[in-house]
C-alpha cells in the first residue's frame, strides 16, 4: 500500500535549484520532501560547473608554465599526467559532494526520496511507494545536453559534458560542435593541455555577446591555436579508424574535418519527460516548462525553476529562482524574475562577463544611450600581472544610470559582480566616480570609466555624438 506524504513543499530534483529551495525551507522548519532519482548535486556538481572549472584551472597552470619566460623564469612545455588530472577533478567533486548529500539534507529535516517522480493528477505526485500531496510543488529537474539532428551522429561515438571528464587521455585532436560558452571553455582548456582543437559553429560564436567584447576573446583563442569555423553547416558525421570525420560546408565550399574525439556543446534541453506534466495540467514543450514571471506554471500549485524552466541556465540563476519561490511560498510575498539583473560569465582566458543590457538591446529599448569604453592597457595591475588585452564597456542611460556592463579581460567574472549590483539597484556612474578603489587592482578600471564619463568633454552630449559619428565614418 502506498505511503501518503503531505509536506508543505515537495521539491523535484536535487541539483542547485532544488537543494536551495529544500535547504531554505527546512531552515524555517517547514516540512519538505525532496525527490531525486540520480546524483545529488545535479549537473553543476557532477558534470558541469565544478569539473569544468577544475579542468580550466589545470589548463591555466599549464599555460603559465609556457608563459613563464615573460616573468623572468624558465618557460617550458608542460608535461601532463592524465591520471593525476582526472583524479584531481574527482577529488574536487568529492570535496564538495557532502554539502549536497542525502545525509546532510536528512540532517536538516528534509525527507529525501531516491526515486523517479511522476504526477498522478494536479495535486498528487508518485515516487516509488509514496504518494506526495504537497501544498506546493517545485520542479527543479535541471537539463541535459541537447543532441543535434546530424546524419550519422547516432552511429558515431561522441562526448557531452556528462562523459567528457571520464576521458583517460587528452585527445590528440578534439572537435567541438558548438561555440557557446561551454564549447569555447573546453576548447581552450584542452588546447592548453596539449590537444589540437577545432570548433564548428553553425551561426556565430558567442552569439548572445557584445561583438566588440567577444572579438577580444575569440582573437585570444585563435592565438593559442584553437581553430574556429563559424557559419558552417555539418552535413554528416561518420566514424573512422582513429576517430571521426565531419563533412561540412562553409562560405568557401565543402570541407572535411577529421579528429579523434567529438564533443557536443550544442545547448541544453529541460528534463521533464518522465514527470507526466499533462496529468498535472502543466503546459510545456520539448525545451521548457511554461512559466510566468513569478516562476509559477499553469498549475497554480506548481513552480518550475532553474534549467527546467528553460531560461538562463546558470547555477546562480537557480539560486535566485529558489529565493523568489521561497519568498512566495513561505511569506506569501509577490516576486518576479528580472533576468536583466542576472550576470553571466564565459570562463575562457580572457574571461567575458556581462550584466544588464547590451548596447544593441539598450538602443532598441531606450533609444539614445551613451557608451563608455575603458581599455585594460591603462591599468597598472594589468601591466604588473601581464594580463594582456581587455576592455570594459558600459551602457549608460539618462542621468548617468547604468543600464549594462560588459567586460572582456582578466578577472571579468569577479569584477562583473559589483556592476550587477549597481544595475539591480538602479545606480548611476556617480557612485563609481566617487568611491575609492584600492591600488593596484583591476577594479580601478571601472572607476576610470566613470571618471571619463563625467569629464568636461564627456558631459557635452553634442561632443559625444560628434565623436561617435567620427568613429563610425572616420
């Protein structure tokens, strides 16, 4: 006979989003049931953020050995130890795993069920021998790699982020399909670890990013040896004796690209096939669950957050979603997702970070805006650390209000935090002009940008307009 549970909240999915909801609710003494049929910690811990950033860290050390001559040391070609590299990635995951474990959440008072969940009706969920009738349900089932429809791919061995970190050796020649953040991060990392790397993109690389800023990143990757094919169609994939052959076509004509490993980095698709959402009256399609700005589904008892909602697929966005849902469920306060305030970072070297509106988005929305650019080359810390090129780009609205910020360069992921805070709180550049930045730090770049905006010449809108015209046609 089925065991019937009646918690206040039932969370489906033990990844970043679901664990945040469960822990937050448990902290207030609210009865919570958490259902997870796979690994606790979800994609971020086991297959995504944690192992990928551990690999990137190793690759950065390898590159530092190559570049040591610039710092008065003896440069050398790094010698890899693949077994130790793989072991370190596993140890990093293992170090974090207890925080996300069944044992920890049980100790917090959460009832954890390690089964597959399936809606029975609009207010009931089945999981193993349990029927859960919660006051509110939160779907946080994450996402999985999207597999493109390419002829021959189903018969050809390939890697995704779920299998990439199981490799016993660094590939001789890694082909990456997809030039988004994940594809380029892994491309650069494996290039630095000694692989030949070719990236193929059907559209343009880093398509969502500012063209000026992403050009800095793409130039750096090419300089390190990453081969990038943009606007390239893949007609078929076949296996060969020592790897794979991709038959492609670009603006110059047909070409064959051969490698020994193939990595798919072609986006994500929401995990909801097994949930029987139709039984719960939840509208959805193959890619996402339909939600409102308050993250509620078409069933008022059910919320969808994180990757399952099909929006911005970041761990920090998942945490933000969790807060908005708890605000509504626990305190009955209204909440709305504001996506423009969620920053994003591509962890290449140089990094690429953005918060708020891009220049193009701001012009479409607000019409006349000002753009402030500050080059890394004028910063003393950049010179000291030998960081190379970079740029900060600020999009400014009326009365100096900060609408968007983009940074391409060293430390961009750390520096974007303060700009995201400024955008969320509708601050103006005056706040940055008047604050004191420690010397020598990269944060001085932002202060210099603010000072330049308020300089006598920059205050004159007519002069700024003339400068923009000269830059465009001069």
